[in-house]
C-alpha cells in the first residue's frame, strides 16, 4: 500500500526552486528505475544523485568508486551537460586513472530552474567503455524521466500518480528501445544511401571499398571490418580492404578457399554469424596469430556478382554488445551487395577504358617506331642517331629526359653516356666506379623503376645523380647475338605519375631497333678507325673466351667455384673442368707465357690438346701431361710454354690424383682446418721434347677443400711492395670455409684488390675451389624415349621417387613443372627436323642434404639460351602460349638453371632446395 501522506516526487522549496522528495517508497521506485537504466546498456552499477531540500546532491544506489562518481555527478549537475568518460581517463590532471567507464546524464531543464540531479552509470559488462550510442539512449531515457518527475509537481493526486509511475517507467523503457532501434535504422538507411551515391559517383574502387567498409564498421559497431577477394585461380581469398588497428598485419595474409569462416562463406554462398570465435574450430587462426589480435565474434557475407562469388566481407568483434543477431544479417547483406556492385561496375569501366587506352597507345607506338626507322636510315653517326631517337622516346612516353648508358668491354672503368636534357643531347664518359644501380641493371639484365626520394638520392653515385630525376625507368638493352651491354633510361614523367607496365613495354619495343642501329653505326666506325693492335686484342680475347667453359659444373659430389680476371685486356690464365659419367671429373688451372695473339693461339692449342687427351683416354695425370708435352712441344713457337696443374677426382672412391707442369704448389685444406701443399715435379709444357712428370694421390674426406690457383692470387703487392702471399691466401680461405665456394672466391678477390690499393691488377687472377660435402649423395638415372607419351611417365617416375623426400612448401610442384617444361622442349624442339634414330633423353637425379640437382641429357640440336625470346607474361596469363615461356618458368621456379652442349649432347642442369 502507498501511504496517504506520500509527497510528490518533485516539490517546490521555500525559496521557490525544486527538489526531489525522499521516502521509503520513493527510494524503492528510484532503485527500480536504476535497474531498468542499467539493463538498457548492460551497466554494472548505477546511482541517482538527486537534489534534496537543502539544495545538496544525495546519492541513491550503489557505485564502487564513490569519490570519482561524486565528482563526476557534481560536474554534470553544475554544467547541465551529459557526458561519458572512458576507462583509464582522468577527471583532472592530478587524479588517478578511472578503473571503470562512466556515463552521466543531467536530470532537469537546461534552461530554467528545474534542476533535479544526475543519473550516473558505472562500468559496462563485457566491454571496457560505454559507446556514444549508449550515451544517446540514456540521455533520451533521462529526458523523458525528467518529464515524468516534473508532472508530479502539478498533480493533485500524488498517490494516484505514484501508483501509475511504475507503469510509465516501463513504457519509457519500451519507448527508449524503440527510439534506439529507430535511430540505428535511420543511421543505417543514411549510410546505405551515402554508399550508393558514392558508388555511382566515384571511379576509385579502392576508395569506395574503404569507405564502404568503414561505414560497415560504424553501422554494426565493430572493432574491425574487412573485404576479401578471390584470386584468379579461386584458391585463396586475399585481403583487399581492411579497417581497424591491425590493418597492416592482416593485409599480408591469404585465406584458403574452404577454410575459416570467410573460406566457408565463399563456398556455401551463405552469410554466417560466429558469436564464440575462440571456441569455434572453423575460425582461421592464422589471422589472430599474425596480428596478435583476439577474434571474439564474426559476421560474414558473400560478395556475389551474377551467380559467382567474387569475395567475402566481414565485421569483427562487436563493441557495445555481446553478440551479432539475425537482424544484422539482412543489413549486412546490403553492404555486401553494394560492394559487389561497386567492384563489378568498376571492373567493366576499367576494361573499357583500358581497351581504349591500349588502342591509342598502339597507334602512337607504331608512329614512333616509323619515326625511329627514318632516324636509323638517315643518321650517319651515333650522336645524330641518339639526338633523333631520344627525342622520339621522350615524346612517346611524355617525359622530360632520356638517355642511353653503354658499358664498354675492353675499356676498363669506362661508361659512355648519351643524355638528352632540356631538349639537347650530349655525350659524356664516366668511370665504372661512378655508377652502381645502372651498371647492376645492365649486368643482371633486370630493369628497375623508382622515384627519386631523399633516401634513394643518397645511395646514388655520380652517374645516377646526373641522369636520374623525379620518377624513372632503367631498362637493360642486350640484343640477341650481340655483345652490346647498355641500358636506356627515361625520367621526369610530365604528368607527375609513376612509369607503369605500359611504359616499360613501349620502352622495350623501341629499345631493340635503337640498340641494333647504334651497334651497327658503332661497328662501322670501329671498322674504319680501329688500329691493327686493337683488332688483335679483340680477336685474342674472343679466342680466350671461347676456351673457357661457359657454365659452372654442377654436382652433388662437390661445390665448385671459379673466377678468372685478366690484369690487362687479355689474360694468360685459363682453367677447365669436365665430367666423365657421374663419378669421374677432371680440373685444371694453367698460365701461358705471353699475352699477344700468338700466345692466345698457343693457349687455344694447348687447352685443346689437354682436353682431347683427358676426355678420350684413361691416362693418369702424370701420363697425360707427358703425352700433352710431346704434342705441345711440336707446335710450340718462339719459346712459348704453359705451366699447369691437373687434377682427376673419382667420387666413388673419393681419391684425387694430380700432376704439375712447372706450376705453383696447390692447397689441400682438411675439415679440421689443417692444410697441405700438393707438390708435383715436371717442366712447363712445351719447353723440352720429353718431359717427366711426377704427381701424387690423396684421399679426400667429407668437409675437405681443394684450392687451385695461379700466381696472380698471391703475388699482388701493396704500397710497401709486400706480396699478399700464400699464407695469407690460405688464412682468408679457411676463415670463410663454411661459405659456398663461389662466395669465398669473390670475397678473396675483393680482399686482394683492397690489399693492393691500385685500380689495376698486377697479374692475372685465377682461383678454383672444390668443397666436398659431408653427406653422401643419392643418385638415380632413367632413360625415356623422346616422344610426348613418355613425359607423363617421367612425371610419375619423379613423383614416386621424390614424394617423401621433399618437405619445403611448393618445391615438389616447382620441380615437376620445371622438369616437365624442359622435357617438353627436348621432345617438341630439340629433335624437331632431325633424322636421329631412336631419340631419347636421360633424367639424372642427385640428392644431397637439402638440395637436388636434376640433369636432362639429349642428343638433339644444340640448345642456344641466348636465342630464346623473352616471354610475353600478359599473353601467357591470357592463355596464349608464346615462345620462351617454358624456359622463363623453369628459371623462375628453380634455384639454379644452366645449359651446356658438349660431346654432341645437350645438358640441362636444374638445382632446387628441398628442405
């Protein structure tokens, strides 16, 4: 029963103001109202701070931090402004951080004398902070509550009014929820309209998708949202647009189709809600691991264009509620439809625009090629050709500057540059040390693009600083069958945009005829102006280059490295190596007296005799040198001779036999870092008609090294006329014993150059290193007929052999694809238009530790790698198979690929890391 003396909730004071009544029944009412307010926003605690008859604020209800709550309530009451404070914030500069989030709403009229108090809520369940939506809802609730309290002042039957107040409070709760839902629906509709307008008015797909996903994050009140698109093969979902704090980490990941929530939605085409992500096995955990993020709940919907799924959108981790609801799905599907429409529309417009641009570009390029053809026909010298050609190039690519950089062989440390700047073309020369990036591009045959930033400019050498500016492209130029080593560059795109793939294609199209025209003019000038001595040097160098092997011998039985650098234009050193089957190998280093054309011819003759004897007989090293000396002496003229160290290696017995013809003692370094000099007796070849050679034999153990060298590796002198010396050479090699052979040699060469301090070498440098692995290789050989039907059999053979031996991801597939391409080239091209009976190819496999070497051997036409055209990647991706793609694929998928033609057979070597 309600007491007949119950006062109104709000009464007038004697001073004419208002205050809130206090009684047992009213206190129960206030607690009831507080419980409903807390339920509206899942608050932990709540209190009223109500103005009493004395004008002070009296607290009704419970809060944990009464001191902080009191300060907040007093501030709100005095300012008549509602606000929220986040957990960890400070009330004042000197106050400690708040342990909970607070939401406080003013009760009363903002204008007028009706000031009743403050409704304060402390802490929110399941989350750290109240949201702005929570504040809006409780503000609405408080405003209506104020109106109910205010009516009691003017009610004649307070008891009757009190009996219906509980009912009014319940109606207010329902009305508050309706208000909240209406606000959300109105906000959602506004966002959908805004998104639709954005899609129809913008062509920037990335901007549209980012704004749509930010809108979805805001509408559904989540910590993050993301949009994933299917890749071309429809194997993975790639993160295209990500919002939230972990954007950078998540953007790098990809989700397999069929795995995780997104992968499942892509398969089923149905939206999903996961409200307990931590305990749901379907959730893709890699995302949380990569981003150090905790996924609590997920709302996902498919992106469907036509009947095809093109991707998935997700909203992740609700901010102010525990779970997603079924009502969210309908709204979320609207966002997925909007994203799908944007993607489809942009794709269609881009395709149309791209087609138009490509057509215009092709017409422009044809005109430029025609102009270039005229320039080639009408130019009589290199400078004239470059003046016209570079003008055409800058016009076609809409750029400020362009030029051609030529690396001259035979002219040490010399770079020739034709540069077009401010409409003028001039010629200049640079030392090789004045360029790094452009020279690397030429030598590695890899183009590079960039924008000149302050950091990049600091890495430029003199040449780069002079010719490159703004945005730029550097494209190496090396026509097939040509010795020209050069690069075209273009920079300063006038529209201040980056050079793209289309620009690079145009540059490649123009570069080939320009390079050939330049080389033709250059060769014509050389024919007229070169002196006989220069021609002799050129011929000598070519003879020497033809003597040396054109590829490194690959075997799992050893790691071979070699480097030979001439001190002058031509070298007196040469080296050789050769395999006999899979177990026998020979190696040699030699030094010929003299460096003239006759000396080069003598070198060619000597190396030919030694190769013939070593490859066609079973002589020991000592016997081989004896026979070689007889033949070389017969052809020796003017007292020429050659010093030589010859080694044969049997991998089945791990024995090395050696002999020396007047050459330096060579080095055997054991696994324990001890070493021994290998000595032989005998005069240089060609000195006397009958030589007597005594060699030796050693047992090589796993972990040993064999170092063969010429005197240029130890006789280099520093500024004090001190020699580098054999002892220092051995120490430096042992210090790098764990590195690959080629790396050791390259570093040793640089150390010797630094020791010398001179720009020119004192003598020719030649070093060969053999490292013998500590594991025994596995070897397999199988022969296949060179017909198309045998290739599937070869794949089955490799699959059975390698299935359990490869653990590195994708290595198994890379090997199968590469060997398939190599075998197809042999069958389709190697034996084409030949009359060879019973064509075949051998598949030789060697496995050692974490690496595999596969060698394909055939008797088809000699394979010329330089004649293979560069593939059209765009055409192959469209299904149009063009020449050169198979070789390109092999060389990209395998770690090392090399080719050799010897003894009328092609050898294709492929190496891959497998674990």
